[in-house]
C-alpha cells in the first residue's frame, strides 16, 4: 500500500500528498516534468521513500529545491544528491531533528502559533503507520544540507524549463518561491496557500510575512502551488493574499 497520493495539476506538475498525516504536518510537494530531467519542489515528511514509491513520476537527473527547512518539507531530502535552498535555511537543514508525530513532541510556542492560525491537533498526527514496526520515538529526520544555495533573482534551469527564485521571508527567514514566467506556474512554499497561514512561529517574522504576501499578490501567476492545500488560480491567489493582508492590517490597528 503506497504512502503517497498523487494528482496531475497541469503544466507537467504532479502534486504529491501524504493523506494519512494530520493537516498541520500534511505538506505538499511537487514533481515537475522537465523533459529529460525532474524538478522536485520539497520532499515531504520522510516517512516513506519518495524514490522507491514514486519512480514512474521522476526521470533522472532529479534536482530538489527546498522552499524552506521545516520537517514536512525536508523529510525526504537525504534521498537526493542535488539539493538547492536559501543559505538562511542551511543551519536547520544540517541538523538531525525529531519527526514530531504527536502534539507533545512539538515546542509549546509552535503549538500556540499553529492553533492561533486555526489548526487543530489530534492526539496522534498519523491515522496509520507508514510501515510495520514504525515507532514515533525513533522517527528522526537526517541532516540534508543544501549542496548549493539560491537567492533572489537566481535562475534555476532544469531540462527544458527555467524558474526564477524569489526570496520570500516571513514564515522562515530563508523561505523561497519559484516562478516559471513562461507558464505562470508558481511554487509558494508555506507563505501563501488555501488554508491557515502560520506567521507566529519562533522563526517567523510577521512584518516580513505580510511584505512577502503583498509581493506575491502582484506576480504574473497563472497557477499557485502552495505548501499545503489545493493548487489555486490567479484570482484565488489574489483573494487569499488580500484576505491575509486585511487581517494583519486590522490586527495592527
């Protein structure tokens, strides 16, 4: 039984989710067909092997781009030899960290920030185990430091496709997005998606978050693929951005 679920979301992009994980840790990642190569945007929780379970969706060489270093996005990163990320995420990517499948595994300040954003927490954040003998005590994410850094304005060319890197701090200091100008495909990480946005983590900066969301609002996006929730149209992305900005502006008054 496969751990992952896949969906063709157009433009050669496959959305990959982990349906047996609770909403807060159920991050999206994306396999992008680049003709004779593959772009992988983020890598899931690391509870199951991306390479072993999704071989038909990827052709070598695979380039992994990490939008940020949170557990639900970097878990599968050690499986890939080429890992690109912003240098401000490198310290976290270089650490071995616990996988945290129970609310009690999370620092209190993380839980407060997530609950304030609208997330809820079941006693156990997986509704089935990923494999026989799985022990949440022994679920660790191994170090997976970036093999090269990317920053604002860099171009990432993978096979037949080219993406521009945007540095979008706020959720984390080194959060990035990827925009393909030719198609309007945009990967926004955890900065903007159709779901509760989390801007109050210890590593977050609410002012930077709002500035980055405002920037996304004005990008030439046709389809936004976020770190959680469904992929959305340009109009829906603008609506989500405006809703967040109105809420934060109201809170500041």
